[in-house]
C-alpha cells in the first residue's frame, strides 16, 4: 500500500470538466489521487444530498468513479464506501467561474469540501474566475501549493478553505491574500417569458455579477488579480446574537 497521502477530488461541473482533470493531474505531485465526481453538471446544487432514491457509482478507471448525484453525495459515498482508506485531504474543483462571497451558499463545489469538513477531514474548494476558454493550469498549480499547506499542519475541526483564483491568462498565479468573504450583488434579475406551449416560465439571474467593495474581501482581491483564500467555519450559529437573545421571550400566544 502506498504511503503517499490519499487525496479525494470532486467538483460540481461534472467528471468530464477540464478543471477537474487539470486539478487531479496536478495533485499527483502531492499524493495518490482518487476522483469521485458527479456524472453531469451540478453547479448551484449547494448541499443537496440524495436521501430518497438510489445512487449509482460507475468505475471510470483506477481510483475513478462517476456518481449520478451531487458533490455532497460523491464525498459521502467516497469516504464511507468507495475509497480503500480515509483520504488525508479532499479538494473540490477547479470550478468554471468564481465562488466568491455569498456564492459559497449556492455552490456545489464548495459543498463538496463542506461535506469533507463535516466528516473531520482537511478540505478546500478551488474556483477560477475566468472566461471561456478557461486556462486551468495556473489554478491547478496554485491548488498544489494549497494542498501542500493543508497537509503540513492541523486545522480546526469543521473548517475548510475556499480558494478563488483570478484569470491570469495562463501565467503563474503569483500573488494571494488571506481574505474575508465579501458581498455579492446578483442583480436580482428574473426573466419572465412564454414557453412554446404558451405557459409562463422564469429564468433566474443575469449574465453580469457585481460585488460591493469590502475591505480585505475575496471579491476585492480577485478583481485586483490576486488569488483569495477564505477560511470558512461550518458552525453557522451566530454566537453573539445567541448571547443577546438568551433572556428574550417570545410574545405570548394569541387568545382565541
Ligand atoms: Mn460549477
């Protein structure tokens, strides 16, 4: 058995995305790579987990599987069943497009890393703020550096890193900052149209995403051509608000 660390790779763009291939190939320099990824695009599925239907995993080669489910399904299934030993690190990406600020709440890519973090494993998500045709190699090389760091020290439980890489047009990623999550502006666009049968349908979101400037944020960094690494805490409790609410009672029940 290999003494190299086992690294699990997943994503939400699907097994056949070039971002995943570039990442998996680059991580071979760090450890033994296993890939368990969705068999089709799952972008925007966030933390969806399949509890009410069977899942199928299809071998695609040595240490390679596709699963007809979400990134969360993939990581859960990989760690609890498919892999011969627990991975030392779980990496999700490289996503086509950034996962900045509030994107982390929608992203299937980030969700894959979250599942690993909840299972007690070091994990990071990595996304490329590029445009087609995406050049993933610089981001993959940056991911190798993050992987080496993650394997070299211990991390607080239930935490993960969210990595966003700017489009360097193929040049190496030279600058990075530790950043806080910023604030996205999604434009709140709903397009309402009629389908060919005359029924109304809605299409959420537009083409352009913006952001509000927030000092030290991931959005600001990537817009300036600097990679951003944001530590995320999966404890979603707002502890200050909890303390503030401790003695607050609810209004009494209505008298009927
Ligand atoms: Mn995606």
